[in-house]
C-alpha cells in the first residue's frame, strides 16, 4: 500500500484519446509509481489498464566521517543519508596506505537516516592515512557513496644510534635501529 492520489474529470476526445499533463505528484514518495486507468465502454463494461514508472525526486546521498583513536588502534565511523530507507545496510571499506582493505558490513541506517559504529579494531592496518569509503543503496536503487580520510599513528616513531670511533684510523662506525620509519627513508647524521 502507499499514498493514493485519485484524478477525476479527464475526458476522452473524438479519437478515443485522453491526456493530462503537469499532474502534481509531490505527495507521493520516490520509487515505483503506478497509474491505474479505468473507464466504461459503450457497452457498459469497465475497462482497465495500468502502467508504472519510477520517480526519483529526492536524490540519494551519504556522508561519512572517520575518527581514528591512535592509542587504541580503533576507529569510530558515523554519517548520515538522504533517501536511504531505514534499516538499509551501509558498507564501509577501510583502506590503509599499503593497500590493505578491511570491510565492515551490518551497519544499518536508523529512522533519521543516520548510522554509526564505534570502536572498530583497525590494528591490522598500517600507520598513515586510512580512508573509509561508505556506500548504500537509495530508495530508487541508486548506489550512493562518500569517503573520508584520517591519519593513524598507533606506533610511535623512534631512533637509536650507536657510535664507535676508530682512534688510529680517525674513522667512525655509526649504526642504529628505527621504529615506525618507512623502508628506504633517509637518516641524517650530524657529528659535532
């Protein structure tokens, strides 16, 4: 069932045709709209036909916001939708800078068009920019998408250095280790 709008007073011309243009259907909701036509023929018999078309007056949309909790290696994701039915599913795809993908399903839109999930474990993703792509299907079957990016710094960077001087040769051996420094990064050494 749904909203019903009845139009009366449409007349048939001498050729058997009828039409009415510019009918205000703003009181109907997006989706399939069916028109049932009914008339009585010259023998008193009721004749009927129906046709359906799709109305998409309200474009669907989705917004997403990503907040990363560095120390806990978790993410809070929330957003809002337009023209997405309550209880519809939002798919969230997290991608880190190394291309690792984590997909979150089962997030649903509430009656106000909002959705959220907190405390998502993202410890399997690497430090750096994390992007979330949100997608849902609006009431007309159109996929709507949005994305947001935040930076994760769960592993604090550090550097250790060891200096060994070879007195007789007047040379030095320098070595060390790093944490959370990308491979092929440059280390600057200053001797004073």
